C-alpha cells in the first residue's frame, strides 16, 4: 500500500557508473533517486557500475531520498547478476525494466527476497497487464517509461500526450486500485522549463505521485507542481473546520465557498494537509 508520508514528487535518474554524479546526488533536492544500471550505463561498464553503486550506497548520506536501483532486464546477460547484487545493497527498492506481467516480478522476487519491487511499465503488454502486475505482492510502485512505450505504440510524444493518454490512465488506475505509487515518465527537453511545467501539471491533474527526471535542473519545477498550493492548503483547512462544525450540529454535510462538503471531500482535504506537512518537514 502507498506510504502517504513518503514523497515522490521528483524522481531523478542517476547513472550508477558515475561516481561524481552519485556523490552530488546526496545534496540534490529530490524525493527519490533511480540509480540506473540499465540505459545510462554502457555494456562495457555494467559490471564496474554495479560495484561502484554498491560501494556508494554503503557509504550512505542520501538522507530522506528514496533509493531505487534500476537493474537490467533478467533476460540480458547482466540482469540476474544485477538482481543478486541489489539484494545486498543498502537501497529501498529494485526497479525492473520492461515488465510484461506478474511472472517477471515473481522471477525477480526469487532473487531479491523481501526487497520492494518497482516496475517500469513501458510496453503495450505491460500496460494491458497493469492491474495484475500491481496486485502482485512484491510490487510497490510503477514508473512509466513513456519513451519506450511511445516507440512500441508508434504514437506521437509531444503536445498534450493525448496519443498515449489511454496508457497513462490505465497504469494509474491499476496503481490506485492496488494502492501503490505511480510516477509519470520523463520530459526529454531538459532546458524547456515551460514544457516541463505543463507536463508536470498535467501529470498532477491526472493523479500521478510525481515525475521522473533526467537532469537536476528539472527538480524545482517538479517539486512545485506536485506540492499543494497555499490556496489548496487553506481550502482544506476550511473544509475540515466547516465539516467538523456541521457534525457538531448533527448535520452530515457542510458548505464552503458555495459548494457542498461531504466526508469524501474531507478525506481529500486531510490527504492534502498530510502531503503539505510531509513537504514542510522536508524543508
């Protein structure tokens, strides 16, 4: 189930082969780090990257940042060795690429034991099997691999992402049904602040927990987009106060700003304040 006080507004990819980048990540304002042994590491660096990452994680110093290690797929020459190594690393979760179904996560769990599993949903089959994957006991989060997914679908990637909206919402609905985290895919143009802001706001409106990022310059925008605004915080407080007063009068609903407030709205209001409090404690 989702840990409501754990934040995933900004989830930054860091190449596991780059010691300087791994060290700098200890100071970055991100909620989670994906230490990447897959796409960001060349074939001739795979083995050394695994060793470097184990050593850096053992040093600690990553503070509040969730430490997620993306391994190579199990059907590659590096995947099983990655999984066996990650089982002993000081990390919070292992991320498996190109998950097509629960059999993939079961095979990983046999190598990583009780370590929480996150899944890259980046294939059409994986999207169509999203609920079965989310319901598999070791799974605690989804990362959407929108670049690979768009390639496999053959759809457009820019603009409002309408061409892949069915896939985005299918994954998100499955995650919510299973009570796990769902993090949106990357925005490739890391110098395009306006485009990133728009896509972050879209992801937040859909209900995503946060955004995967490819560059530290993207952190501030994602952190802001996936945080409650002061207006939302103030409204949540007023809704709770008005609803409590209504209950004290023996009434089941309240009215705030001309709108009915029922128990379901109070659940949302409390979730907003819980998230705001977690962010405030992070500062």
